């Protein structure tokens, strides 16, 4: 078996957030793969994540229901593609569970575009080198995602993840 | 790590070909994962497969160029999703290498629809229980694929695979 693919970002099609966070790699992994934890950090407050369902294996369901402050719900059902414990998690909004492609790939539940999120983690002592690479099919989708506030949004929820997991550590 | 997902076909969205073939499971796997062998069986003759490139890991390229008897080329570039040696191979026409979704999901290079192919193999002595499950995003895509001759085509190329690998065994 070959080692996991290394992804080279394409600046015109991909969005990349890289940070080093003050949480051990096992806890970042746990935050991304445990529904009860996802609910605490996945949506930028005052949005919330009301529901989360994860079947943690290739082809498994990755479902969230986010909720805006007015109580409107935004369900999103994606598919998990790759699971390398404490190292790599890949999921996509372009398919549903069982790798079923969404026809048209319009990603209605995800802002009118589809993407694949490639989360890679690397331990640096008790810290974690965190990379979220989000790949799109064309420049328009990428731009739309950026204009929706990708960088601010994904940075904010990462800060929330850190806060939640530091509190978990203290328990 | 959970065991690989078991797929339950949906008769309105999926096409399923099941056969027991007279080739050991390791050779069916080899036929599906070796470009030089793919070229010998993947297209129903008198069509041919001129090119094949496989990066055998999740996110890797699955590329073929088929050619009709008039010499017209039909390139198809998909993405490998799951690799369980001698047991399960999944690839999709809905994404390119690196899990990049095709925008619109129109699958121009694959007859105007997109699909995911889930090949599962099981040893039965020196024979192999072979299952090709092809999942679509809507009934229209599924119907289009069936009308294009899915059952005849996939059965024919499986016969070609058997013939090629039986010849390999005799070498």
C-alpha cells in the first residue's frame, strides 16, 4: 500500500488555512471525529451546530445541521473519504454517504458550491501543526467560498476547537 | 478503525453486476489495478483502451483513454477512493485526482452522468465472487447508464478480464 497522497494546493482553486495550535494531535483528531465535540466548535458563534452524525470510515456519512441566530437550519450531508488516525481526515460535500455523487454538484446545502476538505495534522510536541486544505472544481466555486468568509470562518472555528479541547484537557 | 462500509444497492439509483468467475481473487485484483492489464480488458472490443494511469491509493488518479473502432478517443479521468487489497476497489467519475470535485458533475467524459464504481471481490477457492456496484446521484443518471448498455458492457469486459487473466496464469 502506498503512503497517503500528499496534496499540492492550487492557488486558483484551493483555500488553505495553516496554524500551529496549542492542543496535542490526539485531541485535535478527537475534536474532528466526535459528534458531541463537533457540536461545540464547528459553527462560528453565534451560529451553532445542532446535529452531527459521523460514520468514521471511507464512504461514511458526515452530517451536520448548523443553525443561525434566528433559528434557521442549514443541514449538510457529506461523505467521509479518508481516515488516517491522528493524521488525515478527508470529507466532501460533493457526495453523500456510500460515495453517491450529488447530481449537478451544486452543493445547495453548502452555499451553492461543492468542495473537499483535507485536514492534516502533525504532532509538534504537545502542539499540533494544523492544515485545512479545501479544494474546489473551478475558480468560481473557490472565489465564492472565499467571499463567504472562508479564512475568517475556518480560523474562528479552529479557535473554538482549541478552546473546547483545552477545556476537555482540564477536566 | 471500523471495517469497510457494506453497500446496500438502491434499485432505483444503482446498477449491480454480480458473477462468480474462474480466476483467483489475487488475479482479479491485479487485473483491476495494473495499467498494462487494464488496457487489455477494460473496453468492450472492438473498442480499445489506449492509455491507463492508476495511482493506487485514496485520492489517486484513475485515468483511461478509450478508443472506438473509428479511432475516436474518449478520455476519462476519475479519482480512486478506496483500496482494500484483493477485496474492495472504489473509484468515481465525479472527482479528479486529489478529490477535486468536477463542477456541475455533468461527467462529460463519461456519457453525461457521473457515478461511483464499487468493486468487491471475495475468494471462493480458486474462483472469485465478483460484484460491481455502480451508484448514481439520481434516477435519470442511472437510467441513462443502463440504456447506454451497462449490463451488456460490464459483463463483456468482465469476460475479457477473465480471458486475459487466464492467459496470464498460463504464462
